[in-house]
C-alpha cells in the first residue's frame, strides 16, 4: 500500500510533475483551521520538514467529521495538487477523499502551544513529531550519512570496534560494568574476592569509552579506517554537554603524521557542514530562524575559512598577552578550559584553530613524544561557539618510547601486549582523532543541550524509552 | 606525508595514468623471494586486496639489507611503475629507493604457512593482515555502506536506538546487566532487596536486544526509518552462528503493510549483494576460490530471482507432503527449525522464500493479529545455504488488540505505556523487519563462523582485544 502514497517531499521537490494531477498522500494532522464551508489541514507525512496544506470543503463526503479531528490524527488523502501564489507553500492539495487511518485524542500532549524542551523530553515517543525535533533528528541522520560517505569515497574501511571490552585501556573515564552475575548472590573465590571467572566473559567487562586502540589495529592493516559507534561514560555529570551514551567517529590513518591528521579533520568538518546545508535546507533555515540567529552565517564562514594552526605554547603566550581575566588562571602546563579555548578561537582568531603539541602531562600515554621530551604531538580543534570539537594525535609508533610511557603513566604493560606488538611487527607512523557525533550535531543545529540531539538520551538517573 | 604515497588500489585501477612514471608507495611486506642479484617483494598497503610486486636489484643502495627483511616490515618505496605481460598482475614497481619504516621480527606469527582460523582468532590484532580477514572486513565495510546508501537514497531517516535500556520490552533473550554499583558492597533496601535507586540510572538497566520499539516511535514521525547499531544476547551459546555482540539493521515503515515490508526486504538484499559484487570484485573472487566454490553462482542467482511468498500453513503442507524425514517432526503450530527452513528454500523452491502468517504462539506480542485469530502477519525470509536471514512483521496498530495481546502474553502493560500511546495518538498501519548484519556478511562471503566476520568478536568467556 505504501507506494500509493507519494511522499510530500516529492510533491515539493518535483511539483511540476504533479500539478493538476490526482495524488494520494498519507500523514498526520499538525494543525487545522476550519470555517463553516471550508477548511485547511496542515498535513505532515514525515518524509519532509514542511507540511502539505490540504484544502477541504463541503463537497467532501465526510467534511464535518474531518473538520473535528484532533491533532495528530493520521489520514489517507486523495486530491488534486494545485499551484498557489504563495512562494513559501507553492502547492496544496484540494482533497476529494479522506479516510481516517487512526484517530487521535484531545489529550494529545503536543498541542500547538509552545512547550519547554524539558517537558518534551518526558514525551520522547512524541517529540519527533514537533518541528524542532523532526529537524534535529533528520539533520542527525543526514550528518551520519555524510560522515560515512566522506570516508567511503576516500576508500576508508569502516571498522566496528567492540562495545563490550575486557579492559579500561584508555582510562578515559568512569566505565559501566557489564555482568550476568546474580547480584543477590555474587560468587566469591576462596580468598573472598568476587569470582569473575563465573561471569559471562570470564573476567571483568565494561562498556567501551573509545574504539581508538582497536582502530589502530585496523589502520595498520588497511591504511585508512574509521569507526562510528556508541561509546559510554559513567560520569555523574548533569551538564547539557554530557550524555552517558553517545556516538563517536574515530578515523585512524597509517603512513600519516599530525599534519595529515589535521588536514583530514578540516576536510571532514567542512564536508559534513556542506552536505547538511545542501541536503537539509528547510531544517537549517528553521534552526537559523528559531534556535540560533547567527547559525547559517557562522557555518558558511567556517566552510570558507582556512583553519589556523598554532602550538599550545604559542596559545599560552597569546592568552597571557591578551590581558583577559579568566576564571582559571593561564600558565604553561595547564589544561585549556572551555573559556580559554573559546577566547582563542573567537576573540584571537575568529576562526577554527588547531592547537598542537600539548604538555605530555595533560595528554594520553599513546601520543607521540616530541624531541623536546616535554610535549606530545596532540591536536585539538577549537571552533567558535563551542570550543573543542575534535581531539587527536599522532600515535607513538616507537616500541621503546611507548613502553617507557606506559610504565611512566603507571599502566600495566601486560594489558597492552597486542598494542605493543603493533609496534613490533612493522610499525608505521600513524595518526587519528575522535569526533563526538552529538557535538557536531549541536554545532550544526545550534541546539545547546545534548539531550535534544539524541532521540532517546541516557543520562544519570535517566534511561526511559 | 600520506599524500606522497599513492594507494596501490589507484595504481591498479588507473594504471594508464601512472605507467612509466615515478611513484611512491608505503606498505607492508607480505612475502618476498630473493635471488643473488635481484628479488621480488609482494607489498600490501591495505588500500587494496591485491599486493603490488616490487622488483629490486643490486642497483638499490640497500639491496642486501632489504632482501633480508622479515615479513610484515613496513617500507616506503620509490620507483617506476611498469607494465607486465601478466594479466593477473598487470603492473609492478621497479624500486629505485626503499626506506625501512618499521622493521618486523622473525617471530611474526602470520608466516606464509596456512593457519587455522581458530589460531588466527587468538591474534585478532594481526589477522586483518591476512588475505581471508582483509577480504572479510573490507566486505563488511562496503556492505555496511551499501545498507546506509540503500536507505538514504530512499529518504529513510537513520534513527539511533538506545544501547542502554531500562527494560526488557521485547523479551527476545537473556540480557546483560549494566551497573555502577560496587559489587563488593551492594546497597540494599530496608526489605533487603537490591537498592537499584542507587544505581547509575536509578533502576535496573540492560544492553538492548533490539531497537524495534524505538524505531516504531520514529517511523510514526518520519514515515520511513532504519536503525543500524549493536545489539546483545547474554546467551551461553557456543555455536558458529551466535555472538554476544552483533549489529542489526531494523527498518520500520509507516502506512505500509506486510507486502510493502517484503518488497523492501527483497530490494534491500538484492541491493547489498549487487553493491558488494560491484565494489569488491577481487575479494569476492577470493571467497569464491578459497572459501565457498559455489558462492558467486549462488549470489548471482539470488539477485536475478523473484523471491517466493508462501504462508506458514502452506509451508507445513509442503513439508508434510514431501515425505522427507526431519529430526524435528513437522506439524501445524511447530516452530520451523533450520532443517525445515533449508528444505523449503533449497529443495522445494531452490530460491529465497518469504514464509508469512505464523501461529501467534510462536511469534512476538506486537505482530498484527489476522482475522482468523490464530495467525499473525509475520514474515521470515529463508535463503538457500542459510535458512532464516530476516524476520519481520506488520505491527499491531490497534490499541485494543495490542492491549489484549500484552495481557495474554503475561506482560506488564505499564512497561509499554508509550508503545501503547503510539496507537492512541494517530496510529497507522506500519511494518518492519530485522536483519542480522553478520548473517548477511556470512552469506556474502561464505564464511561459516560468525567469529570470523567480526573484527573483535565477543562470545561466552571471550572479550579479548
């Protein structure tokens, strides 16, 4: 039956083909306005951000019934597509037949009046039917595809890194434990410790915080790879920027140094923005009008700018010279806070900036040590309005140096046996970075809370739907 | 630096452009053969299934050193691309300069001799460098992209269903518990029960077994959606067909019945196969020669066949009429076993077969009840060589009927409040199905063990790498 009902998107995009012809559509009532003898229904069928206006009048057999239907009722409609004089709504359907597929109810919570996003989160099963969330989740889908297309067009292999992991190798944060042990009756060893040998995987297991180490395995076989999958943080963080479950993209490239890495990141960011601007014009217009007035200007500026590259040491100098007062004082060795990052990208450069070569103390063990023995070949990409959006590095490819760093960081070298072996059997210069998928969606839409760019967000004390 | 090194894939695909020119490549030694005055290195750079033959001779400054390098050493090579008389290897590089990027070691475990797949699983960090696994994981990547492309070209929204879930709504199998409670000191309520209010999500939380119910939310907002993400089963199953962590594709379509659903499934399967045949010809040739001799013939046949559609009742009749003896006896009401499924698709039809309208007792509560009150609008797709590869249904869209089924199945209606509300606020005929991603990769490659189509498989007692 579905093919009988043409998508409203098609009726807008290819209207010449359908004007003055009989068409059938199926969708949900967003709003309706009724007079005595005629009325208008704004119908949305989910295929397109915009509604189709359905004109009904007394000639319609069930005119009276249809006029009283509650919002969100689903309808099957037959009628004639006609051109209008209205540029914003260049076509409408004069209905000749309407079948009620599923009548809604006046208790429908998404009435026309404005709701808070906080309230809408409590009805995550209905909010995708609102303008804001239909736009957000479509942009999310299109951006995800842009990412796959960007990498696949460049012959990257999409590598699925594991979700369940036997160790916290990266130490990137608090992890969720996975178990099938009976929590009412946890088996113990003779020494009184938890007997994980009886657990499902025969040892402690957690949800992954990053697929990077696995991606390195793949890059050293396939040259260029990327991951795109869910990652997790069991942090009791209630900010609008943190979720317990989020998706990450982690490209990893072999025979490639930090310069290649930055070039890839810049190309990717620009590609995603361009792709979404091109493929979601109605949604982006909506965000620009109702969420963030400067959005389109900012995004167009980004895709047309050269990203700046400076070292961490230079960034510290510039911050100190600026005379600006910060909540967190600036000195060489400090981790850059969001206030510092935003000052650099917004005030100093007014453009995206790669900051490179951070002090080793504030970066991970696997980043390549520079000749100075003090800094590592890390890079963070800072963008106006957000701060850090990408973090990456050239990886330490030298067996001995890596081993020293593992020991220096107090890590257990046995946990890294295979990671070390990658440096033993044909090591190669390689680099990679991580992009939080939700961060880029927030950046693309202007939406400020991460809970509103994830269909069913997971945060502390919240795993509904 | 990476752009200096052209991908070997390019040198094969666009060889006319490069013949007799100086080129630079970077890759790993797969094998080498040395004579006194010259030698051959088979170099693989990961960009392509096939190796590039590197010809070296005494004119090379470090000829002697290079000749002795162990397998898997990484090299940076400059030389001239020259045409050969060998159709299988139409080009080779006459090296003028070779830099050793990372010397390997004679203890490298992936020597030329044949290894068992069981052994290779223990070196999952190196096996992607073998022919079998480089082919398997590239096909995996290309098939994943084919799936995204298929749906996005058709205006489907990619919906991320949650990985962490607050309830086992589908009851599809044993689940993994997620917790941040201290297992050495589990908090208890006054009644002595586990105090999940102190757990991270404030209640029991598990890893998802299916994104379907969430996908239904999205389909009733966007018309056509699909999920593509990891799902989990905590089943102590040691077969070659089951993993604890695997990826699923779950399309869900609104204003669409079971016929639409079957059409979509058929189109999708054919699209994936065609896309992989077209984009991975070398890999597919390899599988056909070394893994499954009938593979290409079978796949070509599938894409050119019409899939048959029969009811479960008819299938039972045909099985009974066949006179074939089965391990599990056949009678109306029984669940079809793999032996039955394969007999139907291989012996009776010798083609893919949709079996529809199963007894309600052996299918899930959400499938649409038929008028007979005994069967539901389910469909399974059976394919030769495998049996069931897709399972789906038209969903019960009638509030009252769904409520009755929830009660009949002994489920708790409060757990389904939002799922029921979808039927209250503008319900619509809708349908969907699930495809196990690894199943289709096994089908595409002929690889018989699921552990060998997942880069880092998770199975009972195994969460290495």
